[in-house]
C-alpha cells in the first residue's frame, strides 16, 4: 500500500459487545523482556505501619515500538495539561 493511501485510511475504534473494561489505578509496576514491556496497574487498598497492600488490577503487555508511541503521547498530553494548570509536582515520600 502506498504511503498516500495509508495516510488517507480512517481508523475505527470498536467497543466489544460486553463493554469496555474500566480500571482505576494509582500504582504501576514495569517488567521488560528483549521483545516487549509489561505494565501492571494496581490500586493501593490498604496502608498500615507494617505494609502497603496493592491490589493488582490489570496487566498490559506491548511491543517496545508501541511503548515508545505511548511515551510520546503521554509526554505531549502531560505538557499540555501543565501548560493550562501549572506543573504537576511529585510528592516527597519519606
């Protein structure tokens, strides 16, 4: 397919019949191989003096190429958000 024809194609996002999986996460963990990268998303569900309990909710595995596209997209979105709302400051965790 020519580059011109490829650029004129539309992209259609289709939601599965049983609906889209919705997950909240306030924690992530990353694992990698030479072939792909895996991000595990979880939610902190309990905090005590002895431990922090994180319920792992979903795992997303993608190619390194797709991960780089994601990084670029997130960087652009965060920069746009900060331009409107000010810098997002990372908390100091003792």
